[in-house]
């Protein structure tokens, strides 16, 4: 009988593959960010930083976009604010709400992360060929959105 470890070493399931990809991309992204002056960031901060816009975004939207619970986003926002990457400002369209906005350091980090991710994606596109890489991305997006929609129909993140 094959063990789960053996099976996932030779024929990994979707969850294992997705996890391996996530962790490998995070390792490269955050180690390169550290080399470029952002050593205080951790992979967990990606749940906010990946969805942060220069003009700001509401915490509730960060929660929906990232699939993280509002409480987790709140903790990450407190950490990122303490590190000087974001600030909370009143939302001009709804005075009761706050916008999460990047500081100058946050904007610099966003540009740097975008450059790193573009390099990672370009490397894979060169390896597979541009057309094949685009097909892969479209299929991965489809699978990801389908899975998220199934969870969303149950009222979960």
C-alpha cells in the first residue's frame, strides 16, 4: 500500500501542488524583497500587500479578495501599519469607513514586488513558451475561481 507521503511525492493532488507553488513563489518573492531592503515583511503580509492599491482599499475588500477572515486582515493591517507600509485614512465616499493606503515605503515595496513577480512569470513563460504559459494561467485562474465560488456558495472565505 502506498503512503500519502509517497503518493504526494510522485502524484501530488491539487492541494499539494497549489501549496508547493504558493510556498515556492513566496520564498523567492520575500527573500528577494529582503535583499532589496524589505526584510521586515513576512509571507503572511502578502494577504494584504497583494491587493493593496495606491489609492487605498477597504479592509472588508481586502478580506474578500484575499479569502482571509476580517480578524486576520485586521491583525496584518496593525502589523503593516507598525512597520510603516500602510496607513488608515477616512474614506471620502463613506465617512464611517476607513481606507487602507500605502505609505511611500509601501508604494516602493509594491513597485519592487511587481518587478519581482514579473521576473518570475517571465521566467516561466520563457520556459514553457508564451502561449503555453498563458493557457496554463487561464486554466489555473478558472480552477481557482471555480473552487472559491464553491466555498462562497457556502458563505465561507
